[in-house]
C-alpha cells in the first residue's frame, strides 16, 4: 500500500470513531511515546556514566584477535575491531585503521581506555 492510502484509511478510521474511543487511543499513543522517550533518556544517561564519567584505565594487555568488520561504518565509525586480553578478561574495541595496523595478534603492551571507548595501545610497553 502507498503512504497516501494508509493515511486515508487512518483518517476514515478516526472520522467515524466516537470521541470517547478516540480519546482512549490518543491517551494510549501518548503513554507509549512517554515510555519510549524515557527509555531513550535512561539509555543516554547510562551511556554517559559508562563512557564519559568513568576513569581512564591503563592496563597491560595482549592482542588476541583483530578483524575487519567490513559492515556498516556509520554506527561505530570504524570497520576495525581489536580484542584484548587483560588478566583473563576480554575487551573488544572499535579502532581506527592506524591503531588496527599497530596491533598484531600476540603483541603485548599498554592499553588505555575509558568505559567502552578505546584511547590507544602502545605495543611492547610494560
């Protein structure tokens, strides 16, 4: 169906509906919009706390995997992913092409990050 047809059906549906039912529909739509807006605000606050307000961490790490995603660059801004091992915990970061080239699998060095944001990796530093 075309958008114009859908809008026309929507108009007919609400034109012949009694005002009380129409009011209930509008209240339902409003409540749904408020819940969606609240979820977005909560997610943004959580993301800010996790990424921008957390402290910068400097740890010894080992590159265990690197890969080229080859997918959608719009979401993360990077096609390159590097996985680091820090004391048995795996950390995966989207990195720039320059950082991707620096990180050879098996290389140990200093990893600097904040939350989920990769800052830099210095190979062969302890």
